C-alpha cells in the first residue's frame, strides 16, 4: 500500500497539528496579544478595587431601588429600627393578578409578617387595603440582615405616602399627605389638529382637553362637532404636590367658539352641589349626553338601508356606531333603570336602559358589563355600564348606540335635550356677579409659560393614548 508510513514518528504529529497558520495570521496574533493582556489586567484591577470598597464600607453595595413616578417625593434611602441593623431596600413590583401579600412573600417575607403589616396598614384609616392596591403605586420594602421584613413604604399617587417600620412584634405607621396647593390659571388657544395638541401648543396640560369635554358634554360632541380654528378660553386650577405640578384641577369658566356659536360654562353653587351654567344662569346638564363615549369617532350612522358587513345584505341600522378600542368605558347617557343586561345574539353583550318620558337606550357589542349592572338597577347619567367590544355580529371593536322613543327607534344625534331647572331668581344676582369675576379672570390670570405644564408630563389618563379629540 502506498502512502505515509504509519510507523514514522512525524505521521501522528502531522495529524494532530491540523492546518498550519499563515505568516500574516501569526504576526497579527503577536501584535494583538499584548493589548488583550493589558485589558485583562485593567479589569482585574477595577474588580479588586470594588471588592475592597465593599469590604471596607459599613453599608452594603446595593442597587438603587427603582421608584415609580406616582410620587414627587423620593423614597427614603435607609431605615433604622430597633429590630434592624443594616437595612436592604428592595423595590416591590406587583405582577398581573398579584396582591401585595404574594409579592412580599415572593421577596422572602413570611405569611405572619404580611398579616401583621396588613393590620398596620388598615389601622392608618387611609383605605390601604393590601388586596386592592394598584400596580402603578410606588412600593419599597426593606429587609434586615436576616432577610426579615423590617420596613415598608407605599406612595399613593396624588395623596401621600405611608411608612411602616417593625418594632419588635409590632409595626409603627406614619402617614404623610402630600402638600397640596392650587394655582388658578387661564389658557387661550385655537384648534389646529387635535384639541390635546392645541392645548399643548398653548402651554397647557393635554389632560385639560378631557376636562373640557366633560364640562360641555351636553352641548358639544367632541367626536364630530369640532372644527379647525375653533377658539377656546379656560379658567382652571393647576394642582401642585410638594411644589411640583401634578394635574389639572377644577375648571371654573370655559368659553368655546364652534362654527359660529359661542358656548359658555361657569361653575357655581353651594359646596358639594356645584354645577355648570351658561351666561344666563341656565344649567348645562340636560336629559341626554351627546355621546356615550366622550372620545371616539363615528364610524356608521343611523340608516333605514345599510349594507351589513357580516350578513352581506341591506337592512336597517337603527343606531350610531362609535369606533373605539376594546375596553373603552361606555357611559349611560341619561338617568334610568337597567331593563336588560345579557346576550342578544347579533347584538352580542347588550345593555338596555329605560328613561323618563318613554325613552330607552341600548348599548350593543360590549366586551363585558360593568360591575353590578343587572336588570332593575338604577343608574345615573354618565355612569359606566359596560366596555367596548366586538361581540355578536361585529367585524371590529365598536359601540352600537341606539335610542328608542315611545316604541320607535330614532336617530340619536338628533335628540333635543330638555335642560334642568335654571338658577332660582333669588340667587341669580349672586351667580351673575360670580360670572363677571370669572370673565375678568380670563384677562388677568397667569398663562402657563411656554412649554409650561406640557413639558415633562406623564399623561396617563385611561384612553388618552388610544383616542384623540380632533377637528374634522
């Protein structure tokens, strides 16, 4: 057999060496090796310094706890209690479907510690039910050297913070409400695109758009009535917590020019019974809201002959369709009594409510019903009775809103609402004086600085990211 002699000493060596490196590759490796050694030495040196720093420090080197933006007040960094020496902070995250108790137990707290903390929280009288705390609150737990729960702090958005410290077998609690102050402001602007964007351009908080919609909800449909170059003037309170801007407070006066008409609203009334009235003292509240969804879009109108997108044939459509994301709250448009809440075949999950003067409203294709909505229950105008969905014969999430009067379906957008009783004659002079002061405020109160409230705001209003109030 020809070939290499298997007994030759170099035969096995050639098999082990494999392919030889080229001269260029060997030269690059010789140049690269010193640099690799220098970097490795630097890493080892820094690591040694960190270990030495940790060993010589009286406090453990721990990651700074993440703090949610619900509170303008920073969490305390270290807690000293008689039962603890060094305290290790740990941010607490409530996961989906999780309670505070299970979250603390996941971090190492014992069931007994959780129970005693829950009792201390209930004793504060601040409605701190551990079973009903929200994930967006700020939570930090402190554990001692033995990994026992030593302290706990919770920041309630817009309210204050509660601190609990373990003292032997009991817990001490401290509740500190945030220092709250109000600044009355005025904002003047013109509609250019969305109402939120126009308010932001004027220096205000975009949340003000939704407060304005609440005030004018009986006279202006913010889904379809807004027009480019509408003008608005607002007198409102800016809410500050611990000296930092927090949110929009009460609207005291509002003027909105829309398509040649001027709508005015002035807040007036005894404390706890305030309402909004026009310039002549007539209440804005009426029998029906203009829309069951404050912020959405009309996707289909009332028609006696409409092509059904699912059945593929022409048939009457006795309602108005409002396109909105699944889960958008649906408001009942007038005071009344729930007559039906259940499954209605093509209508899917549906609620029917009867109202005074032989009116009935229906809300179709809901994803689910609001808690407690059932036949026989009384509901008040604006109360949430369900949530937008796509149940029944529906191709996309929307609300089919229908109105019946004396047994016949009518076009909901043509309802002429009857207002409530006006201000009594004996109180009218006081109202007019209050109105005139608010009108004067429109020209004298401070305006938000450029960028103003809009700068750095976390706008977390439900629905604000999924739908916009726009001019059509």
